[in-house]
C-alpha cells in the first residue's frame, strides 16, 4: 500500500506545489472526474524529474495533465499523481520567425503572442482550448492546419527522468497522433516555426475562425471537443447523424444537437454516462454503416 504521507513530505521538501484529494472535475473541460490523490505542479525541469523519480521509486501510477481539454476522468478518480504542466508557461521569440514555448502555455496565449509579433501559421489553433504539450501529444488540428506543420522540435523527459529532444521528422506525426501517444513522457517545451505576415490579415483570419467555431460548436456546454476521430471514410458527425443519434442522451451526457461530433455535459454527467454513450454510438454506427468510430477523447481510470 502506498504511503502518501511520505510522498507529501518529499514534495514539501522539494518545494513542489501540490493539491491532495483534488476533484478532477475542476481540471477538465468536461467538468467530470473523481478525486486525484495528488495533483502536482512542478515549475522547473528538476521538479518534474523529482516527481518522476518519486513515482518510480514508490511504484505510483501517474499521468501528465495539461488543460484537461481532451480528458475523461473516472468517477472513481485517480489513485496516483497527476503531473500538471500549468506552471511551465514561459514563451519567447528566439528568432524572427521562431517561438520557444513551454508545454503549459495554452494555445490561445501562444496564438496571441504570434499575432503580436506578426507571425502566421497558428491561426488554426486560436480557438483550441488545450495546452501546447497536449496539442503536440495528439497533433491537434483544425481548419486545415495541424501542429505537425509548425513544430520544429520538442524537448521531453522520459520515464527514466532523462531530458531528450526530437526534431519534427522524428516525432511520428500523423492524424491525431504523435510519438508520445501510448508513452507516459512529460513534454517540456517546443520550438514553433512560423512565417512573417501582415498583422491585420492574421487577426482577421483568427476572428473568422473563432466565429466559425462559435457558430458550429456547442461551446455553451462542457465537452472534450470532438468525441471521435475522423474515420477513413466519411465524417464522424455525419455518420452519427445518419444513424439518428443527434440529441441522444444517457444520463447527463448528450450527443450535441448543434454538432453531432460532440458529446456534451448537459448537467451533472458522469464518466459512466459519457462512456456508455460512446459505446452505444460506436455499436449503432458500426451496425448501420460498417464503420467503427475511434474515440478522440483520452480516458483516465476506469469509468
């Protein structure tokens, strides 16, 4: 049995900020999730390494948490340590067209920084609510742009605590996938390569894309963004609507009436509600179309 008192003492000794028994519903865009035993906030590379060492020495489960915009956390919580990147939020220009940013920087902040410096290439990400680390992890994209188009290199810490670096062609980017998928590594920072452009044009494009999101997506309800990845044939939202599932509800979870590709929390939804709705949707779409929809949402714990 894990002795969390000794772990808490270690975190205090290393001046690492943390919360105990913290509801994950406060840290995910779905507003769903039970308590996490320890939610740690490292603010430096040595602190991240220290937490990884503690997890290894004590054989404690852990996962990396950014802005929680793509997560569904178990109603039973997480019996381990969530390592949050929010305190790693430095951002700066390192050349006329290159931005250095740490993994905890949120994408709207990065987009505004690019706009301020008349740099184009990030407009597609201006309405994505996640962190840089999370966006790299899943190769986030929208409106024809993806992180793979702009990420030059990434520094990360592996599960042995080593700081390593990968260039773009080593990151195995593909649709909603990167080298980091299925690896419990901590992304530290990235260098983003953009191009100079007229500031008015950049701002106009961002405004246009933000309005498109507002018009098409159910932003008035908590969600984790697109519930399913785009299948090889067709589009998830169209297939779901074709099967008559738009508006389908399980408990407090609903396939959005505004956009069938979203599952929203219409009121006190649980992880079990969302998981049941995902499974039922997958089965019905498979039976009607022969296509199995793969979730885009990342699951933490057992619902």
